[in-house]
C-alpha cells in the first residue's frame, strides 16, 4: 500500500538558525492527522579510509544526548551545492583530510518519523591530512583516525558510536576489501 497525504495546513513552531520545526495537518484517506517534524535539506556523511586502513572519525559533543559521540564526518549540503561537493568540503573542514578517490555509497532517510533529512553517504579512499581541521564555531569536535580492522572486530559494540558511524564501519569494511 502506498499512502499519499494531502497537506491541509502548515504552521511553523520553531524557526531558529540551526533548527526549524513545523506542524502539518494532513489527510490520508478519510482520516485527518497532525504531524510535527523537522523539514531539512540534504546532509552528507563521509566514510573516509586512509591508505593505511584507518577510518577518519570525529568525537563530537551532542547536547541532545549530553555526551560526546564517535561519528563520521558529516554536515549539511548548502543551497545550490552538489552532495559530493558538500562531502569534500565537510571532510576538509571537520578533519583536515582530503581524498581524490570518491564513491557514492547510498542515500537514506535516517529519522523519517520526525525529520525530512536525506543523508548521502560517500566513500573517500586514500584519505590524507592536508591541513588542520577548521570546524564551525558551534561544533565541538576532534578528528581522529582509528584502525578500521579494530573497529570491524569490535562491531557493533563500539562505545559511544553514533548510528551513522556503525553504518559507515560496515560499508568501509565492505568497500575497503575491494568488494563492489
């Protein structure tokens, strides 16, 4: 079954520089519902593997969970920017790493119950540090390179790992070994 919703009205509940929340009144069939969610443009996440088999990650403070998590480098696609260009920019900004070998892996909706975000995952092979990281002023993060082999052995029990990192480790293991 493929349901379609007819939006009857929309109301903005929150509109700040870093978050927008809306409420839609919708009709599906003969029923009317109210949904609150975050409309959001696309984002990218980068599975960056070094020539020595390290996975480039960031430790980043996330206030919603009140902890520092281990994550893939990631960020928003700016208006008019292609997802691959955003992936290259975010990897460089957050980690200081760059790559000449890129591959689009998958795009998904990581939180469809409460967000319209579409996340594009990219693989960056032979990533290398070319400068210091330059995160945005509101990002509290530190880049690290962790041995992919160790992460694969520990998978999926990796302390403090965000959901995207777990998916990234699985994809990195598959593609780093040369599997299509």
